């Protein structure tokens, strides 16, 4: 495996390039240094060869948010919807630069993310046709207006496969927005299943913050196994 790093649009990008020509590429929007932890967990799980492109340096409440929304925690910053701006950087700058390091075009591209990045992954298929597989782990699918959005918009590309997961304690909260996360995730999963997408939903032990790299690797492994 070769590792390449570069900066684009104010983001830090690491390309963990598979030695296999044409291996799938997974784009992971992640916290700093999370890409390596996810890759190690995926390798430990026996995943098929793939290239991981990990993007860090994100402004989470802007880059991952599809539109403006109020904060869900007291004292937190509100969401300022900059997902479209970031997606232009991802598809227009990061993707071609990352794949320029590879010896051949990938067989397919996937996109993966945790929490708000999981929301962004699902949103992205409505704005670009670059990704055919999606993994949303503990995705913020409670986001105000998101259920209505997917029912009123057509994807640029209907994904072949979508993976959803949550911790089994994530909805055990007094927060009136976050306590709906399991209901909303299961409803969105059923929505895609009903339109013919190969979809699954997994519950993992723990809360939102438990074993994020391992949960992310499990989602990637599911995409690779299809």
C-alpha cells in the first residue's frame, strides 16, 4: 500500500492506495487521523482490497450540513449549510487529484461517514452521480427537514447499495431531536428498500461515541462484500 497526502480547498487528504489495479475507492469524511484507524479496523475484519481516501480538516457544522438549522445542544454552534460548497471541492478537486495517484480507474466509488458525515453521504447522492455505494454510520438522519427532502427530490444517481447503522443506546436521550434518530434511520432505510436499493440497517452495542472506527469499518466491509 502506498500513502499519498495533499491539501485541497483547505482540507487535508490522505490516499491509502491499494496495490490492486482498479480496486474500489471509498471516500471517507473523517476526524483527524481517523482514516488510518478505520483502515486498520477494515484490514482486521478481512475486507477485500480497496483504496481509502480520507478527508480531514472539516468544518463539521458547515461542510456536512445540507442547509442551515438551529443547534441541537445548548451553547453549541448552529448548522450553516455548506455541504454543497464542500461537495464541489470533494468532486472537483479532491477526487480527481486522489485518483490521479492510482494506476487505473476504480471499479466503483463509495462514500462513507460517521455522525454528520453519515448524513452528508446520503445527501451527496442527490447532488452528484459520482458515488454508487453509501455507508452512513450513526448518521445524523434526524436533521431537520431531511426526511421531507428525500421524499421531494430525485437522486442524481440511485445508489446500488446503502448501509445504515446506529448504536442501540443512541435514542435513549432527553434531547427532543436526537431521540428520534432510530425512528428516522429505520424509516429512511425502508424508503430506499422500497425503491429497490440493496439496503441494510445494523444496531451496535453502545451510544453514539462507542467504537466509531470499528463501526465505520463494518459499513465499508458491507459495501465491499456486495
